C-alpha cells in the first residue's frame, strides 16, 4: 500500500496493489483494463481502423453508394426513446426462447460473407464465442470455415444462411441445405435481401479482390498492420470453405482463384417466394426469411412456411434508398408477430440498441459488423468481448428502464419519431 498526495486538493489517499476500490475504472485485471480501453463499440471501431489494412476495415465498415444507409440506421436507432418505469427493482432475466431452444441473452451473431477478409479465421472465432457465450451464430454460405467445422465448434448454436445458386436446378443450394441438416444446424436462414450485387465504392477504390492481387500498395498495407498480417500467416488465405467441393479441378483441390470465380459466376443472393417454398419443403427444422422490410413481404414469408422473419436492410450494404430497418420493425411485428418470430438486424452497436429493437417488437437482435469490429479492434478475443459488452449494456438498459424481463421490456412506452407504416 502507498500514499500519494492529490496536487489539486492537497489530499492524501491510498492505493493498493490489488487495484481494488470503487468506481467504474477500478481493478487491474485484464478484463478491467479492456473495459477502460474499449468502453464502447466506437472505441473498438477506432482501434480496428488502426490495426486493420485499409481494405479490411473498409470491407466491414463500408456500405453501398455513399454509406448513407448505414448512417441512417445509426440515426434512426439513436432516435428511439424508451420511457423508464421506476420503483421496479430486482434481478434482470434476459433469457429468451427461440425455435424451441433457450438462450441466455436475446443477442445473436449475424452472417457475414467472406468474413476472413475482415479478420483471418473469423468464422471459427465467432463459432467459439457462440459456444462459450451461448449465442446463436448464423454462419453464411461464404464463410471462411465449412458448415461441418463450425458445427463441431458450437454444436446446436449454429444456424445457416443460404444464398441461392440456381444453376442445375439448385444442385449446389440443395446440397448445402442437406449438409447443414446433417451437421446439426438448428435454423435455416434464407437471404432475400441481396437479389443483385450492390456497388460498394470503398471496395472498388481499395481494389479488393479474392484472391488478393500482389502490389506495392498491398504490401505496404500488410507491413503497416502487423496484427492482421500475423493472424493471416497463422491461417490459410480467406477461402469460401463451403464452396470448394463444388468446383471441379483435374489436379485435386481447386485453388482460391477457381473457387472465387465459381462464386462470382454462380451465386445469386436473392430467392423468389417459390424458391422459399421449395426449401421449406426439404428443410425439417425452423426456417427464417432474412431481409424483410415490408409488412406484406413478412406476411408472404409466413404464408410460405417461414417460422421467423429477420427485419434487416443488410446493414446499409445493399441500397441507400431502403429505410432504416428499425423504422419498419414495428409495422412488421404488428403484421406477423402473432404468427411468426420476429428478429432484427442492422445497426446494432450497443446493448441499448438491442433493448430498443426488443421494445419495438423483435424477439432477438443480431449483429454482424459489431462482432467483426471486435476481432479487428481487439484481436482474437475481441468478439468474445463484444458479446460481454452487449450483454452487460442490455442488462443495464433493462434495469434502468424498470424492465426485469423481456416481456416487461416490450410493454414499455416508446417514442419512435421516424417509424414507418404503409400507406
């Protein structure tokens, strides 16, 4: 123990070797140090910008057009106000049931295609977080690890998002669904919100391609960002791990260029309602339709056999003219909430954002960009930190507003000035 004088007030105070004491910044454990360094997702994003090559950071942070869609998601979420109810004190229960399984928190990891660009071996890292924190993890068709490998890590926490490949009567698409079923994925998520490839100017300016094109600019970025480069050297080059087996090669395993070319030719992001019905007929477990923004589309999804609808504008990465996902959430929830599980994605950057989405009708909220930002900003354990951060902030938001469980949260009064409803 030591004594020091406060030069401002002439006070003598004590410090202890243990770092124990009062205050939000007390403690010297690794967890306490990380909380001080990254108290918010914005702090992680600033760190990610410093630690990542430009092409990797922009791939995660960027949107389509001039990035207005992502900015409008943020502004709309910030505009949602929840009126607290005081005098309601007690332990907070964040547990939620989704498609017959209970999760400790209503937070999930959203699918992110080609996630190995954002952080090498990201898919396995995210699956590990899902296993440890008990979160649903929606892996994508273009993940950097295969369905089978990820199921071995996170078991029944795994969900699978399908992008359609219609050639040969959906031969590859149907096989992917069969593989997901055999691996034990609990939910099939059909993506409707990327019917065509959008133009993402940041990726074009950075010359992003798979495989990477060697150049002095690329070499300089890798040299100046050793954390990302070291992580890449420990793993394979980011690969569309689910797709390689479908690419014929007379010399054995196809190279990355051949696999990437196959994806470029064959993948179509969106599905028709007839295709939704077709996949519903062959998938035996829960099915969710992702990318719903209009109540009529939500009704169509339920009529096609969907057990859930995921309200999303693809994180502002498809159309700058699309409304913020949070603004259409109440109308979708009103249209199908009694017949289907309503989920939310797009713009989640805090536990308070999760609370906002749940108060407006979602049963759970998902984040993709946030978890990748955690990896890029804080390294291999960064996604686990994001899970803990969002959970803590959600518990705080619920307790602050007098909601001791999720049902009470949904009963709170909400002011949502930018909410949208059909004419």
